[in-house]
C-alpha cells in the first residue's frame, strides 16, 4: 500500500495483549513494517503468527528492537518505563509512544464509533460489528479487546468508512480518540489506581462524550444523561463542525430495554417498532444490543440488516463462552467478569439456561480491587448454588504491597451472603480442579469467571473427569 504508513516501522512492546494485537493488525493492513514482543506467548500472538501479521519475540530484551533510527516504539499501558526495550529505545533516541497515541491516529482515519463504559464494552462493540457487517457494502473496521465471535479476530481494517473501537478508561486512552459517535453503557468505579473517586471517573466520561461530533448514545439513566448534558455544555464552547467547518448538531440518544423476554435460547425485545432476537442470554445483553443498534442507526446502517446481523451473534471471546462438557456431563462456561456488577449479570444470565445447580467459580483480579470490593463480590457470587473462590490474579500488582489481601476475603464475604450454601476457598488451580471434578455432575452449569488466566482452569474442567 502506498502512502505514509508503508514507510513506517513499528515495534510493539506487549503486542500479545488484546488491545495491542488489534492495533498491530490495523497497522499491518495499512502497510507498516512490524516487529514486537511480549512477556509470554498468548492466543493473540498465535493468531498474529497464523495470519501473517508478525512473528513476535517471547520475552523482553533490548535486542528485540530492529536496527535503524526510524523505528517507532509503541508500548502497552502495562509496560513500565523500566522495561529493557523501552530503556533501549530511549537510549537510541527512538520515538517512544503509548498505545493511545497510535489509536488516536487510527481513529482519525475513519468515521469512528467508540464504545465506552465500565461494563459491556467488548460485547456491545462486537454486536455493533456484526450489525454493520450484515450490510455487506459497509465493510466496517474494528479494534476490539477480544475475538468478536463467528471466527472473526479482534481487529480488521476494512475498505469501508466506519471504524468501531472500544474506548478504554483504565488508562484514560478514551480521551485520545477522534470520535464521531460515542456510546456510554454505564459508569462504576473499577480502576482505582487510575481514578481517585467516582466523581473523577464521571468527569472523564463526560469529557469523552464531549469529543463526539455526530451523536451520543447513553443508557437512559439520570446519572448518565447528566454526564451527556455536561458534555454538551462543554462542547458548546467549541462547536462541532464537519470538514468544511460548518456547524453539526450532536444528537443525544437515550436507550433502554425495560422488559426483554429471557429464555434458554437468548432474549427478544422490541426496538423502534421492530422485533429483535438475540442468541446470547441475559437482560444485560439486551441492553448491549439496544446500544449497538442505536449506534448503527446513527451511522446510517440499514436497520433490518443490523437486526439480522445481531441475530447471528453468539458471543465475543471469553464473554459467557461455552467451553464444553466436563466431569459428569456438567456444562462449563467461562466469562471475563471481574467486577461485582459483571459477576451478578453473568450469573443471572446463567440462571436462564437449564441447569440442576449453578456453580460460580471466580478468580479475583488485582489486590486493590479485591480489598475495596470484597463484600460486593461476595454478594454477587452468592447468586450461585455453590461458590468457589481462587486466589488473586495480581496482573501488574505485587502481593507484598497489599498485605493481608487474598481471595479469602471474597470467600468469607460470599459465605456470609450465601445463607448456608456451600462456599469453597481453593487458592490454586490444582486445588480447584480436584474439588470441582468431584463436585460437578449431570445437569450442573459451571461458570468460571475472571480477567486473569482462569480460562485455563475452564479448559481443564471441560476435558472431562478422566482428563481426556
């Protein structure tokens, strides 16, 4: 491909992550020369290799950065300044930029629909892509933090003018985006190291909404409508305009699904005089679908095609994903839920499926989140008939910095809320696997939840009682 991207050489540090691997796919499609590394192999790295995007180095080393003075180093927000490749880049005088800077460039190239919110970003974004792809001539692009279902990867750079992205608040990168349509699903404090208070978080989301030039879609709740109103006031000082500089009105679209019909096959509801049928369970997914449809409508998509596209959506990667049958014929699902609200929504959705018992398995993510929300986690997990809690997946944190904090805090809170139902504290995968193989039986539904590596446990359980 001719143009400035074909002359660029990009080195991605942390390219095995869901977001960074997506940006690498887009840069490759635009013609850039790529290299990259990550601390460990991952499914995202494997698929980048399979699809010919790049072969990344496993392990961080200064030698991973190609020779030359024109290499641009792009790093994940999880990669610290002391990373040997970042240190080497600075020593060589190379351009060193956070992932948000590259994402800002990409969103400036197309009409961008950005999905923000504490919960539901990945699923809503994935639903929107399926809704848009049903109208073949749109050929949308997307940059999403999971495989979007239907065998599709987490990113694609199409020929069409629309781009769907997740707007991530965890590192404030949502405030770097060039946005035409902004979607806000909900607001709860989740990233405590980034935001000191709920008010600070709300201010950031309001600033994000103010970036939208064409439309704002928000869940119809007073607190979210207030954020949209504040965003409109802020944007009034700098009126939105099109390429010619003419003023463009920003449409505010509240959405809601008051009474979706829920069943074992998914859900259904009415939207703008049309019937919508989903193949993913839960009232929260009906809300996600309504948000996706409103965004598609604002983008100019054919509504009947969009609804048809949603009917084919069976779920994004690690979002209430069926893994297989386990011990005694139990059905094993996994989900990325890592906040109390997400756990509760996932378990309520699971209740709509046929089951004898609902077994909730949870790996907490981050010591800081565990310490602050242990009671809320316990109450959410108590929606299960049986609860299993593992130890904390530390991610970027260190146990030494959080003395006395472990998954046991959540197990104790769950036991307090469970009213006599069984709660197990099983810190390791080995502990949990042994106990669950003995516990699970025909008709049981086991949902393994967490944002860490607990999907490995789900896959182990799905091999069956004999491990085959």
